[in-house]
């Protein structure tokens, strides 16, 4: 058990560091007749970097969105810090929580999307300040100081007053990462964060993610960046057809895959 103090809290919170921060148990998800996730089981521990690999349509992004209840599940359960995400159990039945309670649960989870989703009428600094001020009620002066610190951390301290239209795609994505960090999340979810970037801009974003991993941030990353997965991931999970085909240490999965489907996928991307 550890005591963790966040930049916005005044008291220490006791966290069981031995329990998984994320646990998926028999998670199923349908879109109409299409079963996208087929009884997924997965644990992610605090400080772990887990990379989800697989072809398009394999269920990776849907799985990520189920973790923070951007998608509802059709079976099983998702727990984050031991709390059922999006639902309350009454007897043997799960009942969906009110939107306000779900929003409260999401405060500990940051998410970085393919598209940056920055507010175009706000500067980089204002984008990063928005949620701490509006959601956490952090005083503006304190939120501004923290936002400047985070922009500097992602290499954009000199771009704080720039609007999204004045930034490159890679710079916008780094602002989006700083914005997620501003809520002091315990978990960061990345949904193909470099797929919308020109190739020469990818490296700067991956460098920020490497620094986060080195600092101990718990991360679940959907990506096709095999080099990043090999260097940074603690565990690689290969998905196809809505199931986990193979998972393990990057060296094992990449150098000695056990399943033909994994081998075929790696041949196609390497």
C-alpha cells in the first residue's frame, strides 16, 4: 500500500499498489450483429505500459473506449481502481450510473485520441487549463502555473500563447497530452495517437510518451508503432477478431510469436 499525493489534493490517498489498476473480466461488446469484443480478460497493473496491437477492426479501440465507458459493454465488467466503471451492482445485475457519476469516475483517466480535439478558439495554455478550472475548480492562477509546467514538459513552453491553427499536428497532439496530464490522471489511454500525423512529426509525440513511461505513468496504448512497443512496453497484447490472440513481453511476442496469426500480422507491418 502506498500513499499518493496529487498536485490538486490536500490530503494523502491510500492506494493498493498490488491490485490491478484496470481489470477486464469477460468483457463483450456488440454493434448490431457484429460481436466486436468476445469475452476479453485483461489486467493492467500500476506503472505498466501495455500496447495493444492488431489489424483494423480487431477491437483495440473499442476495448480502450470501454475502459472509460465511452462505449457501454454488453457483458462482463470493467473495474478501474477496484470500482466498476460506469455501473453499480445491485444483486446480480449491473445498473448504469448517472452521467454525473460516470464523469466523476473518468477524472482519474486521461485519454488521447487520434484527432487532437483541441478547442480552436483557445490557446494551448487555455486548452490545458480548461478542465482543471472548469471541472476540478482549481484556482486560475494555480491552473495556469501547472499548465505552463506541463507545456514545458512536452516541449511547448514557448508555444503557450499559440492557437491550434498555429501549431503543427505533432504540436497539437502534445498539447492534447498536456491537457490529459492536467487532470493528474492515474491512467492514460492512447488511441493511435500518431496515426493522423505526418511521418516526420511522429517522433516528437513518441518521445513524450517514452518520457511518461519512464516516469511511471500507467498507459494503455493502441498503436502500430512497433519500434515504440518494442522499446517501451512492459507487455504487448495482440488482438484479432475481438479476442486476445497472444500477449507477453515485447521480445517474446516480436521475436518468438507463438501463433500463426501473430506471425502473419508482424510480417505485414515489419
